[in-house]
């Protein structure tokens, strides 16, 4: 499909409600993914997948419009040996704080920028602090 004329819209991938199903995302480049300001539209997004011993490894996220690898109400995912460059918003992140036993190891994030459009969350412009973090992990029961 042709690229949309809006420069804040990119592709997105979502692993949606797949508890106990092992997913492997390995060796993929996600370029120009994410939709800035649209909640849930990220390059790699595990969404309410319960416990899954999935693997996200050796991927490259470049020029992301919003975030990088995002874990929402999903447990036991290994996020290892990924690289993210020139991304907007929290890069490697969990959402609610209920996420547990996820492992974030040997990941690199460089040139993590602030969002310019609000997504209603902590990295939105105008929110208290309004800062962006390469790693935004909300529960200490995860491994970094």
C-alpha cells in the first residue's frame, strides 16, 4: 500500500490475547512502525496475552513513530539482544505494572526522542514530567 500522507502513521504489530501460545519474533527489522498518539499502535506489542514463554530476540526497530517493544498484561516474555534507534516515546516498556517475570537483557536503545502527539500515558507531551525513557518498566518483578 502507499504510505499515508500523515508522517506520524506507520505500521504496527500486535500479539493479542494468546495466553500459553509461544510466539517467536526473531531477526526482523521494524522500520517506520508505530502510530504516534494512537494508544496500542507500536512496532511490537504483546497485548493481554497472559503467561507465554515467548521470545523477542535479535530484532531491529528503527524510525519508530511510537515506542519499540511494549508488554501489556503479559508475563514470561524474553526480550533479548534487540536494537532500537531513532524512536519516539518509551522504547522497551511495560504498561500497567501487573506484568511479571519478563526478562529484558542485552537490549540497546539509542536516540530515544519525546513524543509530539499525546497518547494519554506517562510519555505524552504535557503530562507531569513528560519525559521519555528508553526502558520504562513498572514492576520490579521483571528482570533487567
